[in-house]
């Protein structure tokens, strides 16, 4: 999880939190606090795994369809 440096809340998507809660852009936050991650490592890992599974499923579907021809 990431911690908002404004309010201390722990979030997985900092940019969404900033826009919704503090009405702040990524650029404004970085001006105040420097460059930072806006997606937690846990969420990044989860999204990467989901993308990998999707790619494998697409490859499998393509392989099946090419064998039918």
C-alpha cells in the first residue's frame, strides 16, 4: 500500500485518492513531495498477473482457431 503524504491514508491507487479526496493533480502532488509511485506494488503485481493470464488466454484462443482451418 501507498501512504498519502497529505492525510496519511493508505491506498493502492494514490492518483485516484488525490483527485477524489484532495482535488489535486499528479503534477501538483509531485511539486510538493517529489516523484513517487502512484500505484502500490501489490496492485501492480496483481495487474501484471491479470495481463499475463489474459495474453495466455488470447494465445490459446488463437492457437485453437488456427488449428480449425
